[in-house]
C-alpha cells in the first residue's frame, strides 16, 4: 500500500506516494545527512532532471544499500 506525503518544493505544494519501505529508507538517508525529510526531498527534486519525483526518490532509496 502506498503512503502519501506532502511537501512544499520550490514554492509549490506537491504530494508523493511511495511504499512505506521506500519512505523508511528515504528517512534514514535524510537523518544520515542531518537534513529534514523536506530538505532531503527538495534536494532530490532539484537534482532529478526530467525523472518523476517518486521515481527519483525510489532510486535514491535503493542506493542506500550501495553506499
């Protein structure tokens, strides 16, 4: 089941729906970098290019196991 979270990114509200396991990995990565979840998601948003935000977050979460 997907869990939706809302963020304000570049002055716009957006919602992202991910599986709880991906949110857990994203939250761990944010803590590891001493960032709030919003700040971490904002960084991914700024770096994602044309990729959908949910996809960019999943890819970043998967990279947790390789860092």
